């Protein structure tokens, strides 16, 4: 009877560890997926801000049409 009790206890402990491990892995994946789009957003925001800055310089006459077009293409990665 003692051997059956030890085997049952081991099975319960193993099952619990597997379940906890699965939940931890799911939470880590969810956190990674949630942070991935946030990391991509600043690059787009930086490009937009740069183009707006260039447009202001162009409107003030500081940049010519050609300079503005070249700088805009570089800021957008074109």
C-alpha cells in the first residue's frame, strides 16, 4: 500500500508542475506578443516627426524642393 501512495503522490506532483510550467510559458508568450507592437511603433513615430520637421523647414524656404524630397525619402527609408 505504501508504494501505491508514493506513486500517486509523484503523479500528482508531476502533473501540477507540468500545468504550472504551461501557464508560465503562456503568460510569457502573451507578454512578448503584447510588447512587440509597442516596440515597432516608435520607429514610425520618429519617421513621421522627422518628415514633419523637414516639411516645416521646406515651408520656411530653408530646404529646396530637391533637398526636401531627398531628406524625406531618407527619413522614410525609401
